[in-house]
């Protein structure tokens, strides 16, 4: 890492330290000023005034994980597209506009293909319709 | 060093004199530290005033008066709120995951404040003009989503878990249209640093990227809607939907930790509005640069950015008090079936526009390049 890179990233590191300082300062002020009277039932999770039933860490709707998977695909794709987007203008000015456009569009077509596939499979629907699942079976 | 705030201030004689005694490295460090602190204080104040603005504007829209007891027009309400939050007991549910419970508010405030490191407040009042600025901003601000999810998960409360899960899926989903729309601007500007993006919009409002071509005009609205969802604002406030999930991911948080979540949310709205102003609405650019190259000009540019951002902030609050909340399935279909295809369409359209018209904007095409 060159000295130049260090200098440019130094404010980022300082900003991180300042953010941590703000957080720590607020917590310290609260620690000094706030009362601490543990006991009673106030450290039970809120469940509308009833005693909580079981743990909240239980099974969860699988749809959320599907959304996560689709996101990963699209995010990786867009990360790969950023370098192409960044040199797009320069390539166009150098007279290679059509060439870079074809590269860019082929990247986007992969993205489009992905979204079309997910759409066709019904992964973009939050509630998969009952009729569709019975039909495929 | 020339792309940073210290590089700018080291051109002034007084700082050169300091640099001679302390050395350039230490002076640069001190300048960075002072301005990072200054920006943090400004943003924390803005976030505090955001809570008042929210209550005042909502009161205005509903023909009420709103908070008016503390100070003139209730302006000191943020101090009262801050003192109240600091002096409340910090309770943690006994069955919570301690480490993650403490980590969650930190990630929220950390992710929001670190975005400020690349925010262009004016041409030179930018902590560091990273050559990957926009990319860095996207990356570091997604820590907020992690914070919200962890806050919901670690509390071990059913309401929190529902809010956290919804928050995570919502924030990651809407990151796709946001990223694609930013990429559209990158294609036009030809660089990832914020100054490259804003410098290209210099001059009159018709040079702003929102008016560059029809696709960027649509793109601005795609970006705006997506950022509403990214910051969990109504009509996309499902993670903390107060009428169905008590308070969502921060149900179990009390005192200062809840306050930090709220502060992070209001600062995030400001930061995200500032990013959309920088990308589409000309950022810090003034129509006339009379005082070019002087310090007052920097302050004017800062004012320009601040005014536009506050206008956008007003719209965000206005939207919140106008539209009803969406259902989860509507939220997901808006993101994946409408915004993402529209964003891809915009990206394709812009790429073809740039190649076909050699990067010229609509107004340059209509009025010749004299419209600069």
C-alpha cells in the first residue's frame, strides 16, 4: 500500500474512530446519569403484558432466506458491473463506444435472465399461490 | 493528499505555518480529526432537529400545533429528549444475546456516520474524495441493515425478531434498485468519486443529472422510493410498524440505546437525501460561482447542498404522513417486480444514450452545446 493510499483513507479511519467515540461517549453519559435498579419482571421480553411463551429464536418463514439468496446473486452481479460502468465514459470518448456497450449489455442480460428466471419460478412472489404449487405437482 | 480536506487547508498560510512546526502528517491528522468531529456534531444536531421537524411537520399536516413547550416553537425539544434518554435506565432482556444486543446500535450509528467520510459538503469540504467514493458509501451504509437485523434477533422477543427479519429482507432487497440507479449515474459521469459526479453537474439546474436524459429522470424517482425503503421510512416502515409490531426491531431497547437507534435513523435520512442531491440534483453546485476559489464560496456551496437536502428531507417526512403502510408482499413485489426492472431499463437506456449521443444531455442536444 502506497503512502498516497494511506493518506486518502486516513480520514475514513478517523471517521470510524469518531463514530466509536460518539457511541462510547453517549453510553458513558448514560452509565453515569441513569439509575440501575435491576429486579422485578422488567427484564422479560415484551409480549403484550403476558409471560413470554418460549424463546423467540424459533423457525422462521423460508421466504426471507430466498430473498437473501436472490439478493446475493444480484449484488455480486452489480459488483462485477461497477468497473465496466466506471470506464464506460472513457471508452466511449476513445471511440470504443459500441464495444463497451456490447460488453455492458451482455452483463445486464445475465442480470435480466436471472430476474426473469426467478420471476418465472415464482420466487419473487411473497405468497406462492396455491393453484400454482398444485399445478406443478 | 490533494483529494482530501487537509490537502485543501494546507494551502492556507496559517496551516502551512502550523505544518512547519508540527510536521505535515500531524497537522493533516489534526485537521481531519477536527473536521470529522465537526461533521459528526453537525449531523447529530441535524438528526436531533430531524425528530422535531418530523413532529412539527406532521402536526402541520394534520392541523395541530405540535411540541411548543420547550424553548421558542419547541426548538429545544431535542435537548429535553436527549436528557430524558440519557437518564433512563438501560434494561436488557434476561434471555437476550448480550454481545449482539450491545453491538446492534453501534453498527447502526457506525454505518451512518462513516458514510460522511466521503460526503461532498462542498468542493473542498469533503473529508476524503475516495476514488471509490460511491462504492464505499453503498458498502458502509449497508452496515445499518446488519445492525437492524441484529437488534431484532438479539433481543429474543417475538416482535423484535419479526421487525428484524422484515428489516433485513427489505433493506437488502431495495439495495438492488439503489445500486443499479447509482451505476446509471456512474455510466454518465465516468468515475466513482463523489467530486467527479458533482463536478459534471456544474452550472445551471438543467445540467443536473436528473435532467440529463429521460432515463435519469425516472431514475431519480426509483432512487428516491428505494431510499425511503432503505431508511425504513413510511410507507416502507415495516421493520418498526408501530401499529402491528409494537416497535419492531427496537422494542426491547430502552434509554440511550433506543436513542442511538433513533438518532441513526434520522441522520441516515439526512445522509441519504444528501447522496441523492449529490447524484441527481447538482449536489453543492451553485448557478453562479462569483467567489470561485475562496473560503466563502465553499460555505455558499455547503449552504446550497444543505438547502436542497433539507427540501428533500421535508418531502421524506411529507410522504410519511401522507401514505399508508404497505403489506410485506406488496413491498417485495414493488421492489423486485417494478423498481428493479425499471432500474435495469434505465441502465440500458442510459448506456445506449451515452453511446448514441456522445454523452450529451437533453438540453445540449436541443439547444446546442451553448446551453452549458
